[in-house]
C-alpha cells in the first residue's frame, strides 16, 4: 500500500510524526509492505510553490492507494487567485471523496459527561453549504452589495443517494439503525428531498431501522441520550457541526478521527483544525490522526481484500483503547504524556502484541 502523508499546519507536524511512528509499527508487526511518502500542502506549500496545493501533488495522490492529510489552517486561505486554496476542499472535490465518516464513542477510563455511546456520523462531503464546492466555476458565495451577502447551498439526488447508501451499508455491519438528520421544516425542498431519498435507499435495507430528527433537536438528543444512535446520516454542514459535538462528548476533539472516502480514493484526516493555540508545545492529542489512519487501512482492506490491513486497523484501535484506560495518553484525555510520547507508547504497545 502506497500512502502520501502531508503533515499540515499548526499541530500537523507533531501529530503526523506520531502517526507515522504508529504506522511503521503496524507495518513491521503485520508485514503490510507500507510505503509512506512525505509531501507538503498548506502554508509550507504556499511558501515553496506559491500555492497551498498543486495539480502536480494531486496527480501524485491519484497514483497511490491513500492520502493522510494533516490539519490545515483553512481560515488563513482566503484568496484562491493568490494560491490560497483550501486543501481539504481541493482533495475532497478533486478525488470525489463524498463520504466523510466520523466515528465517536466513549472509552473506559475516560470521563464523559454523557452515557456510554458508540456511533458514526456519515457526512456528505461534496456539496451543501460549502460554497467552495458547489459551482462548476467560481464560488457559491456572492457579495450583492457591501452589506448584502448570499451563500448558496446545493443538494443533488446523486449525492443524497450515495451518502445514504454509505450510511445504510455501514449500519448493516453495526447496530442496524440509521438516523437521518435534516432541517426540512425550513429547507423544505432541499432537505425534503434529502429525507425522501434516504428513506427510498433505506427500502433496500429492510433489516435496518430508520428514524429522523431536525438538526437542532438532534443536538439536544445527542447530549441527552447519545447511546440511542448508531449511524447518523446528514448533509455537509450539519455533519461537520454534529461530529465536533460527538467527538467532544466522547472526551476530546483530540479523538476526532475521520476518513473521506470515494469510489476510488480515500483520505484520512482528523476532524479538527490546525489548533494554533496549542501548536509546537508537544501537547496535542495525536489519536485523532492515528485513528484516522487506522480508518484508511480499514478502507484499503475492504477495497483490496487484504485482511491484514483490517487486522492492523483493529490492533491500533484496541491498543489505543487500553492506553486510554492506563492513562498513557495526552492530558486532554486524562493522561500525562506529550504528543511524541503518546505516539511512541502506542507504537511500543503494537510491537509488543503476541
Ligand atoms: P480547531 O479544531 O483547530 O481547534 C478547536 C479547539 O480544539 C482548540 O482549543 C484546540 O486546541 C483543540 N484541539 C484541536 N485539535 C486538538 C488535538 N488534536 N488535541 C487537543 N486539542 C485539540 O479549530 P479552530 O481553532 O477554530 O481552527 C484553527 C484552524 O483550523 C483554522 O484555520 C480553521 O479554519 C482550521 N480548520 C480546519 C479544518 C480542516 O482542515 N478539516 C477543520 C476545522 C478547522
């Protein structure tokens, strides 16, 4: 398996280094034949190539089996004409990575303000209220007058269908329950279509039960009783927001892993940003990116039929769970270790497996 790894901005280089150490450990333990190549994007690329991402990098990424994208300081990138492109959007759109799969669960030994839960947010990634991916040319945000702005949201049948199918397929291998989250009380046409299509796709999965909630009520339900949910399927912005909530309910945004998956490509990416407030202090939690990388190995295992990648992914998650319990992790999740030491402890635990 060939992987391109982009360290990213802010805490990116620190959590990427820890992730690489863990990948090297599973590579040795499970004889995966992993080849990891480092590349740059974001501020490092803007400085070196005059753009945060380049077509040459995209072409390289298309040739490999997976991408690990470190967190990006997307808020800094305001003018595409100056090469300031949002790398996240660039790869999601260019590689058609339509499903952003963001699991969240509680861990033994880690205090959570809510009941134990284990769920996945399945977020549509290629349209919705993200103005930078809705148009053939240009951007879906318009400044009509200096005091009037319009942001357009695109919802299409094709994107609804494929994200719904991803959610139902995932639910089939879990607790067989899908929750559709929407705002069809005000976005009657677009979210009405989203709900209808999700229900239609659901008919292909008769063993999976379905319910639906309006997004604001869903925020309350998630805090009140997250254990009631299994797979949550929703449009782009709602998924983005709810998955930060579920990550924090699980203990920390530093546990927020995700994979962006399409038909032919996949990209591991922590759900959080570049966290400049804690960069270069060796305190960021690397588990978000490490568990994202594990999701990428799992994706590759399904795609290639090579079970050792699935075993490696499970081993990473299992050893991480035991280290959370023994508190050999970063401070945000109750431990006493730095970023580097947390990666090293996980790598050591993996190499010590029978
Ligand atoms: P953020 O997600 O970077 O940080 C929010 C809070 O969570 C901060 O207090 C931070 O210290 C904490 N946090 C984040 N990751 C952590 C980790 N691994 N361990 C421990 N604590 C962690 O959000 P922000 O500060 O609003 O944004 C910073 C930059 O990241 C901005 O430029 C923003 O646009 C960008 N961003 C990018 C993405 C992405 O690329 N997917 C997502 C969100 C934000």
